[in-house]
C-alpha cells in the first residue's frame, strides 16, 4: 500500500528492528540518523539507546544507567549526540559510544515554574493535568523535551513538559537567551515538545498543546505560525528543506519550508484493531529520503493491544522514486 502523494509517496517497508534477545521497548521516545544512515533509537527500558543499520540489524546498545528518561535527540555533524533527559532535567552531549562530553542544566534540579506531578492532596496527576500547573517560564530546565543545533553550533532546547521556554546556548554551553511563557499567544507555549532549525537560522517549535508550530528568528522574535497540525510531537527538516512532522493524533504531515502542506496520512483505510499508527512521537529521514517513525505505547501497558505492536515501535517507509 502506498502513502502520501506525488514526489512524497512512500511504501511501508518489510522492516523490523533487531532488538536485544527477549526484549523490546514500550516507548521509543526519539529517533536520530547519523552520516552513515545508522538509526539511533532512544528508548524507555533496559536499553535506552539501540543503534541499527539500514536493514534493522542491531549494531550497538548503551547501558540502562545512561538516562533517567530520555526524550528528544539530535546527532551533530561531528557525530556527537545531544539528548534531552526530561527525567533528570538535563541536556547532555555524548560520544557515539555514550560517553558524556557536556552537561547543560543541573541533574535532578528542575527550575521553579510551578510545575508539579502531584495534586494538593498528594494524588499523582495525569500528564494532561500536570502541564496545566506550569505558572511561569523558568531557567533551564524543567523536563526538557528536545534539542537542535544551528549552523554555527549553537544549541537550542525546547523546555518542555514543566516549562514553557526555548533556551539558546553557545557551543561551549553558555546560556545566551531564553524566551517563552505559558499561554497561547505568539511566543507563548503549552508543552514546547520539539525543535528544529532551518538553513536560514529560523527556529521551528512544535507547540504541542496549542496545536501549532511556531517559527522564530534566532533571537526569539516571533515570525509566523503553522496551525494545520494537531498535537505535533516532532519536527525533522531534510537537506532540501522539506519539513516532516509527526502528530500524536496520529498522523504524518509533510510541509515545504513555508508551511505549505505537501502530503499527509494517518490511519485511513487501516484496521482499527491494528492501525498503522497509534501514538506517534518521533520522525526522521535518511539520506535516501526513507522515513522512520517511532511510537510511545506506555499508556497501553497491560492491554492486548500492546502485544501487537512490540515489533512495530519503529516503522520504516521507503520513498518511491
């Protein structure tokens, strides 16, 4: 079956990730692809990073202790890997083998934004309730969600579940600028969930619970917004400046760099008991134009539904010539 339209037409590949024996992730929080088209999957569980070749063969894993709870990630031109850890409130830079080169933020020390996961009576809050408790923007970080790099090597972080800001750092980690507050106006956020930078240096932010992508210049000036999205979870910009967006509803949307919709698909025509997508969380495209999508299935733990998805947390779509 084909998906998309025109030059953005894809076929679902007969592809499966080769996870360690006897294990599969419940959540694949992020995807990143290096210069050799190796796929890095950032997972919840015993193997927080699994690295695959184009055919899905397992090449490498990182130890469980690497993260508290990983989230968005990106691979730099030099092969180093930046990852936001929303569990311990840091963004770290790693070698390809998982050695820490730099840490932004203070581990286990969230900034004061009013965000809480517990109600006044001590009852745990669902994430949809918790995000409403963020009262103000704060310093880096409170559950950061994603990281992007500019052409000059500056580090931009969307922050996050417990904050409502974007932070800009120099390559050496010095904080240069922060912007954003809770709300739905220009430059305000409700869960800035993903971030990407185009060739002009514009900063695209997936403002998830405002159902939009906001576009800023590198100084935080609001430029425009794209509203033809629902609960956007990730943004990937390819070498041709095509923008790929995963949406939690779930579906994939492809735009040109000015926000014009080029192609889109979700679960149309699929079996409700075994849909194409369930909870899309990340998207990435390799040098050949083939697309990978990743899911988070934690909310489906303990259900028969989860068992049907264990080998399909990551799916690959082959772009048709």
